[in-house]
C-alpha cells in the first residue's frame, strides 16, 4: 500500500491538565476530502493546530508524504505543503485584500495558484483588492482566508469551520470549490459542526468525541442515526 | 521679545523637532510593531554615538565613512538584540520586557562610562555645525539643523514606503495586527520582529550620527533622549510615523517658545505642552491603533 498524503498516528495533545486529543489515528490521501465532525470541545481545532505544528504535541507522529513533521515549525510545515484556513478567518485587518492574499504566497510553496487564479475564483475580491480586510463582509473575509491558504499552493488543505456564521448562499459558494480542489489532487481535511454540510461533500469522515475517534467510515455507508449517536456520545 | 526673535526661535524649534522625530521614529516602530517600550532606546542612540566617536577619533575615519560602517552594525545589532534577548520575554507580560530593557539601559550606561569615561563628547562635523543660511527678514537657519530636519522627513518617508509597499513591510504590519494569526498561517514572527528591530537599529544609527555632531553627549545622555522620543511618539499617536514627526516639531517649538520666556523654561515648556495635549487627546494626534 502506498503512503497516504497525511498520516496521523497516536496523536495526543495536552493543554496543561486538559487532554484535548488522545491517541488519534487518521489519514488523508491526495485528492481525498476527509471530514472531521464532533461537538464543541471534541478536539477538532486542536487536531488541525497540531497538524500545522501550532499546538504542542505530547505524543504520536504526523507524517506528510512519509516525512515525519516532528520538530518542525509552523512556517516549515506550511512551506512543506500544509495550509490552514483557521477558525474565525484570522485575517490581518489593516492589510489590504491583496496584501492578505500575498502573505499566503510568501509563506507557501511555489506552484500554479496565483493572485489571478484566486481573483478568477472569487471575482468579488478583485474589486476590493485595495481595501483593508476589516471593511469586508464575513463571507468576503472567508473567501480571502481560503484564497490566502490556496496561494500557499498546499498539497493538504485544512479548513476549520469555514461555514461558521455565514449566510447559506456564501457557504454554498465555498463548498462548491472544495470538490474542485480535490479534483486537482489536493487532500482536504475539513472540520465542521454542520454535519450534513460536511458529510455531503466528504469521501470519508471521522467522528471525534472528547479527544478520541469514535467512528470512521464513508458517509454513504454509515447510517445517519449511527453518526448522530456517536456525535453526541450516546 | 521682538517678532523676528520669536520667528527665529520657532524656526529653530521646528528644526530641532526633526532631531526629536529621528529619535522617535525607531521607538515608534518598536511600540507600534512589537508593542513594547524599549527603555534602552536612548542609551542605544548614545551607544552608537560613541561607536561613531571611536571610528572617527581613534580610527580617523571621515564621518560619512564611519556612518557607513556603523549602519550595518546597527542593523545586525538590533536584529540580534530582538532575536536573542527581547524575544525571550515577549508575550510573558508587560513587566518582564520593561525590566529587561531597563536592565539593558543600565548595562549600556555603565559600559560606556567604564570604556569612555564620564566626559562630555562631541563629534566634529568639519565646520558644518556653525554654517548658517541667512533668510530675508533677519531669520538665520543653521545648515546642520536644516540637514537634520530634511533627514527626518526623508527617513520617515522611507520607513513609510518600506512598511506600505514592500513584502517585508506587509509582514511587519501583519504581525503588528495579530501575531497569533501570523504564526498560525506560517509567518515566523520572531524573525519578522528581529528584522523590524534591525530597522530600528538603522534609525538609531542615523539619529546618533546627527545628534553627536549637533549636541554634546555623555554616557548618561540616553534617558533624556528616550523621554523626548517617547513624548513625540505619544503626541503623534502610537504607530503613526508622520504623527511622530509632528509630535517632535510640537515639542521643539514648545521648547523654543519656553526658552524665550525664560531660559530655564525650555525643557519644562516641552513637557507641559506634552502633558496638556496628552490630557486632551490621550490617543495622540494621528492614532493608528
């Protein structure tokens, strides 16, 4: 069997006394959309932060294309090809749209995605390229956050709650893009609280409960009732 | 007090405001980007002044060459200071960084006293110090103060362009906006902070070059420079470079007018004007943050 794009084994993340993740195993193949579902505090964001080297890893291994990422800084991990669309977008409010996007390009890998590609995907951003990010609507900011991550030309894209607080029409736009990215061979790991939305787009899913994986499978093959039961830990 | 005398003093005040803006430009960056007040800022200006003194007096380098030698040293010095000292205490609370920079201030002062003695020094500018331009109406402008003012405007313009038109400038503003977000998306904030402090080092070197020719200095001159710089930064509004220039000019003019009333009022007038404006507009004239 060939090496998956991302292989997480036995991942444990601890914040002080609190164990956010406990022995998590997970993998993502190139071109695959993998969804991580779970209630608030299940450890979803910790998982993504640990993968980009931002959360302190207490145990386990994370490999990108077979290379262990242990000891690498976030900057090095992003350069190696993992980009994160963080929860809450985390744009730089005083920087213009274009400057925010350019940061993605400067922290990432060389590749085919350019500023123009992002503007072709989100034409609205091209009109606002000189405006500070703080003047944008929530949906537009999320487009910038996604664009910034794409400009890093990632092999693996991590999306943390990209639909949170946005109008359904905007969320549809964002979720239409995800399969096209997978089609280009990018692996996607998507964290969502909105189960329906995230299972609809995913090839496989993992359900996290209190820091551990309690269920995994293909959305079409697992009854919805089983998913709900594991989601709430019933 | 006659009108020509007053006009003359105001012009001198504006020009000395340029020197204060030079002192303050670096502090403005460290406050605006790294979000801490470097208590040793004035002492670093004095330290580089002594470096220039050593290069010109002991090695007999011409001043422009000495400045050219000192500039890269100041950049690398600022980079190393931030990367290996200040960075260790950043984000650990306001008190830690204040104590570290305060300690650095004491170390620099004592090092200079031990090495150069407590004498008052000045670097020769080769006659430029005394050259004046006579303007119509009986107003005389010193060539050196005019050069300093022009240098301040050019430096602030250059810093502004650097911050707003270059990639490194965008990175510096990004970490200033939200350092956690910067680290999360793959910017290396310790490196960007260090570059910003290297740029501060360059401003310190330029300030030192002009100060050491225009004014007397000794190893204990630092805190006065820090106070002036700090007042100019606060008057101008945190993080606003052009505001810093205006803050420097306000202080310079206030001192000049104070000196007209009574010589002993010179410094006090500057502090009083600072206090009044600060009470009316604590956020400064052009706040950026």
